[in-house]
C-alpha cells in the first residue's frame, strides 16, 4: 500500500509539471490553432539560463525570476519576428517554423552549454522524505510551485481586463478588433506567458532528470498527451489532463508495463484520444455548417 501511495503522490508531482507544459501548449494553440513543437526546447534553454545565473552567484529564486522575465520577452520576440509574418501562411509552413525553432534551440544549447548531463540544484533541499517517506522534498515543493503558477494564471485570465482581452483575442480575433482589442499585442503576450510558464516547468523538472539539451523531449510528449486528454481547446481541461497523465505514467510504469515502456504510454494516450474522443474530456466540439 505504501508503494502505491508513493507512486500516486509522485505521479501527481510529475503531473503538475506536465500540466504546466500542457497549459503553455494550449495557450499557443488557442492563438494559432497549431501545436508549438518547440515549447519543450524553449523551456530547456530557459533552464540553462537559470543555471548560468545560479553558477554566477545569484540565489535560486532571483535567478529563476530573471529567467522567467527573459523567457517572457523572448516568447514575445519570437511571435513578433517569426510567427506574425506567418499569420496568413499555409499550416505546413508554420509547422516547419516550429520544427526549425526546436532544432535551433537544441543546437544552440549544445553549442553553448555542451551535451553533457549537468546537475541542477533544487531549492527545496535534499533532506529526508516527507509524509512518512512517501514524497521527496523536491516533489512536494515542485507541486506547490506548479499549483501556485496555475492559480496565478487562472486569476489573471478570469479576473483581469488584460486576461479577458487575451482570451477574447484568441477566441475571436475579428470581433475583438471591432471592439478595440489590439489582437497582435495580445497574441504576443500569450506567447510570452507560455514561454514564462515553460521556464518554470523546466526549472522544476531539471533537478529530477538532470539538465541536457534533450531533457524536455519526453516531458513535451507527456504534456501533449495531457493537453489532448483534457481538451486542447480548454486550458483547465489541459491542466487536469496533465495531472492525469502523470498519475497514469507512474502507476502504469510501476505496475503494468515497467519503466522501460513508460514513454510509449504517452503515445498510446495520444492515439486513443484522437480515435475515441478528439475533443478530449473537457474540450468543445466545433461544428461548422457548409
């Protein structure tokens, strides 16, 4: 029973990171109706920036805050420079840009920081496990940070005028322009916010998987599965889906398929959702009359 509880709590902690990345994917998808395949590599590069600042002598939390700000500005710059000129381009062209971004960030990280595995410090210490040995300090702390980020994002979109304007611009850009919303600026802010959330997710997962240019590839796949499971058109659903995938991954890896086949479980979830319920558990089904 203790083993099951440990896997469950650990899955919830891991699922929080997937939920953050899933939310970032959904934010880009709502704005562009495309999946940002470079989201994981952007988060990985941000984590290298945080490590560089920490190694330069900055405390962990100020280094992370600076990294989040830099990532936010970088996300806005990517939207302005690369994605806005592609607004009227074919879908395949935009997908090519996303894949190109993935390769660029991966190669730059390897060139600047090397492909060697590097340890990343945890701000929560390395003391004895908590809750009777069921969860490590980092797992518990990472879960708290993730929930805090998700709560702040919810409050921002639900109760602020800027958040409402961003939601409107993503949902119906034509009508939003008619009522005075600057849609281009809202989309740039959405990209920046997605990049900032990804930076936090990267910093939380790096102490577990170690830091290298390919560390977020599996995380992005799980996050994509979570976004599809919850509904890629529904931010709250994507968050729930991310937590669900984390639990399924841990319990399935421990009791069904083994740790070697945990990653293919994400592919199974993706295929099953696309075949059985493409809109996800909480997504909306859009019907167009032609």
